[in-house]
């Protein structure tokens, strides 16, 4: 998309000039325009000259060597007249054996290739000087032992302890560690895969899945998706249907519990379709992974990957399902073109998530989630530098995971709530539906969204433009003064109970907490001061058994308080928690809190020494930096 001319181009909208002028100088070319491409600073790829359109994988899963080995055949298309430009791919510690190419798809000629120097963030540039006329490029390779996307679990590390397990995590730029491709969200691809594995193991992917197959698996994703959504898992898996197009995969010992917990999946799909149009991916299934999965969930098309930490037994944490399902519209259907546009994925998804929760579980549940999200955002903003508080964050020269804060999620959702309240829910829902239809199966920039907002919602209305304050939301730090004020009566009552207890009016056991939801308990704990003292911590624990809670979110909040207050009775639970799961959302703050004191750092290293072999490489990289780990 070319840079706009002075305001005379848009004579009816001062807003359009102010906002686009602030954004587009940062966007030399635009993905959504078709022939041109946004510069992605987190990829070596050159799609403006030659672009990968399809990836065909043929891989053997070798648990003994902990390696994927085989070939990736890439369908390529020249997008410029400069036939001298090589095909540039992303790679990270891949062992490339040879490269071949073909002009007709039948016969292949061995070609040359070169691997560039290793960049600590980006990996290595794989350059293939494919001649003009080449349509297919085949890379023969195997993954390295420390591929950042792959976690290989020995059978002892699984629930059933009978078979090993493998799963991938490709977001943000980890796909390149198991597939040589153009690893940029702006370069969407279709893919097919032939996966061979050992007897007794089921392979599933972010594509069409058949739980009845064995050993020799073939997959196809017909819709073009960003590379970070290519996903694979192999293990001792069972399947349970929960609806005509929804179901759950998990280890046999977990699958029934997961199916009960996620029984409302079909309701959620229908609720979202009623708001924003049809679900376009065929089936929506969830794979509950072993506890070492580093995230709460990952929105891989057709097959969300989920952490078992969300299995609370009372559906209190299924907002994660609503969140990952929402990505089927915001993120998978309409994707961020670069990682500085990440808020287009997550801000929209958090907004949609809460609309689903309201439809399925009622307004109070959605309000509580929104208030907790706003409070979490405020806490994080207090610790972030101003440049990291903007939605359209500058990540050049940085790991894109530096942008995985509450800002793209909660500030982005708050921005959309602000738009909704400014124009009315009915009008905003119609806008969002048209937005998803217009940009379906495309990757877009922040400027693309702003331009669409201006032309389809603002439509030259200066008062509305001033009220929306888009430039302030997108490019300035902090929360704008016009941001919506979020309230939830249930959380207000929980906070009043916290004040009552702090004032010494009643003991903890006598507080009015009957029937409280997870969200109310979390707000109660978060309303307490950081420094309570050991005696008051003891009173809470004796009153409510927090150190024995089976709810991961409540346990995490309690353990953070226990570390801050030196509450030793919670120490066994702390160690058990840190050594029994690898979800980075919990690991990062707990280890960071521990290392604030010499005694805490010693404890952190002792626990981490035991837990580190069970964590995913992504979590390991995070915690290594926190505790100062030395191999």
C-alpha cells in the first residue's frame, strides 16, 4: 500500500489524515494489496520477489534421535520481474542435506544452497538461487536436537507413561526450527503433510484429522494460513466427540475429564457464528497436551492446543476455549502481517472471547473477566517502558516474544470496547462481521485496519473520529482517558469482603464467600496488599485451603503472595507447582519473584534444576534468563 499524499486526498476526513499519516510512514508497502509486501523484520524472506505458496511435508518422527527427518517441497511463485533474486527462506539450526528444484513437478535437479550466519533471534538465512521457471523447491533436512519449536517427552514425562510424546509450538517465529520456509505471518501458505511414526501413536495436525488412522498419516490444510499456525503432535492419544463438529483429543487418562470440561464447545461455535459469520475451518477440536506445554492455548486451525492447567473441573477456566475459538475469526481468518501488528490478533480475540462468554455463561461472567483483564493491564503498564505500552509496537531488532505482554491483549480489547460503546453494539457487530469477510484469509497491517475503520465506520464523521481517538490508542503509551470504565458487581462484593477482613472486623472463616467463582476468588486475593505478613497468610490458608487448591489460576495467585510474604507452609506446593507444569504465564512471574532475594534465588535454582528438563524450549529460554542459568 503506497504512502498517502497530503490531506487533499481525503478532503472529507481530517481523522483519516491524522491517523494514516502517523501509521503509514512506518509501513513502506502493504501485504493486503496483493503484489506488494510489508517488510517483516523478523524474517529473512523476500516474498516481494519470490514467494512460497504451498508447503508439502514428508517427515519421519524419530523419538530415539529426537528428530524430524525428511523433506519439504515448496511451491514457489516469482512476484517480481527480477529473475536474479534467489529464494530466501528462514531456518533455525536445521541440518540441510541437499536442495532440488523442478520446473514441471515431475523431474527434479539438484541445486545449490547456502546458509548464512546465525542470528541469535532470527536463526539462519537459507538462500536457494532458483532459476527462472522453477515452480518447486525441495529441501532435504532434519531438525536439530534443540529445535525451539519441538518438545520431545520421554514416556515417563507423560500421563500414561507408556509412550513418548512430541508436540510443536511454532508461534511466533519457531516454525523455521522444524520447517524451512518463509516464516512470516504475512506469507500465508496452504500445506499437506505425510507423517510417519511408531506403532501405537496417533499423529494430529492443524488440518484435517482422523483418529482412526495409524502410523502413516496424511494431512491437508486447504486454506492459506500463516506459518506459525502449522502444528504437529504425536503421542498416545484418545478422542471424544462433544458435538457434531467438535471434540477433544488427549491422553487416555485425561480425555474424559477434558470432554466434560469442554462440553460447551459446540455452543461457543454457534454463538460466535451468530455474531460474526460462519466458522470456515470445518471441525473445531481441542488437543489437551501434557503439562509442559508453555502456553494456556494455541489457536492452531481445526485443532487448538491447550494446557491441562485449564481443567479446573467446574468450567471456570474455559474462557481459554472461548479465546482460542475466537482466533478462528481474528488471527487465523484475518491475521497480523508482522509481529508489530500482533494486537490485531489478540486484542480482537479477547474482545470476541468476552462476547462469547456473555452469550454462553451470562453478562456477569463476561464483566468479571473484563475487569480482571483491565486490572492486570494496569499492573503490567506500571512496569513497562512507554515504547512497550503502545499497540503498534516497534520490535525491530528484538525478539517478537518481547511483545507478548497484556498490551496487545487487554489494551487492544479495551480499544474495541471503546469503539463499541461509541457507536453502539449493533453497529459495531455489523462492522466486525464485514471486516472479517473483507479481509478473510489475508494478513493485514495496523494501517489496513485503520483505513477500513475510517471508510466503513467513521465515514467522514469528525465528531466520531475525535471520540474514537484512534491515533492515541494505537501509537501512544498508557490507557487513554476516554477508555471505558469497567465494573462487575460480583467483584465489587468480593473486594468489600477483602476490606472487611483487612479491617479485622471478622475472621477469614466468617467471610461471605459461599458460591464464589474463580474470578471472585482471584479478585479477592488481588485486592489484598502485597505484604500481609505470615500470620495473616496463615489465617487465609487455614480458612480457605489455598495451598491445596486444585485451580491453577488461584494456586498461582496464592503462591505469588506466599513468595512475597515468606510464607513457608506453601513452599511444598510451590515446588510441586513449578515442577508439574511448564506454562510460561505462571513460571515467569513466580521465578521472577523468587530471585528478588538471595534465599529465594537459591530456592529458584534448586527447583529449576529439577524442573528444567521437563520444560519446553520456549519456557527454558525465558526462565534461563530470569535465574541466570549457566549450562
